[in-house]
C-alpha cells in the first residue's frame, strides 16, 4: 500500500498580505490523476527535465513539478503558486504530495524551498540572480 503524505509550507517570504494563502495541493486523486489533470489544463506549458516534468500555467500562476521514475522522490509532485512583482517571479506558496518515500520527497521539496528563499533574499538585497549576462565577443 502506498503511503500518501501532504506537505504545505505557507511561505511568508515577503511582506505579509491580507490575502489568504492558497489551499495545499489535494493529494487524494493520486500521482497519475493529479499529473493528468495538471497537464490537461488549457494553456499549460509542459517541459521535461532530466528527472521531472513541469506543468506551467501562466494564467493561474502555478507550476506543478512531477517526478520522473529516475528521481529518488518518485512518485511525488510539488505545487508552486507564484507571486509576481514587476518582472520578478518567485514561489510564494509551496505544497506537494509524496506518494513514495517521504524522506526523499522532503529533501527534494526542501531543495526547491531553499533555492527560492535564496533567490528572494538576493533580490531583496539587490544582488544579481541567475547567470551573468552574456558579453559580446
């Protein structure tokens, strides 16, 4: 029997707003049904990386990241609700579902949370984020 665990990290990473945090991702449909529902939404832009499949919904400002079988946290999904300020975007809310090894999933989720926290801190401090711009030759 698969163990299902839901994790939610309401991320008050920036100034708190009066708006309530979004609800955590509903894990009850299971990995395959959750993935199918996310991918099949109108306007979703899918992208595959080495160990995950991303489903980006610009209209909803949501990014769902589904593990592939070669990812140690598989099967699992991260659900990021994105906040925008000008041209900057970051995960303002992160939840997810572990349908397998919850320890490996927690590590995978923490890496996204820490990366996001680091990028936001860099932005707040005015430090450059991402690779340096290419210089003309």
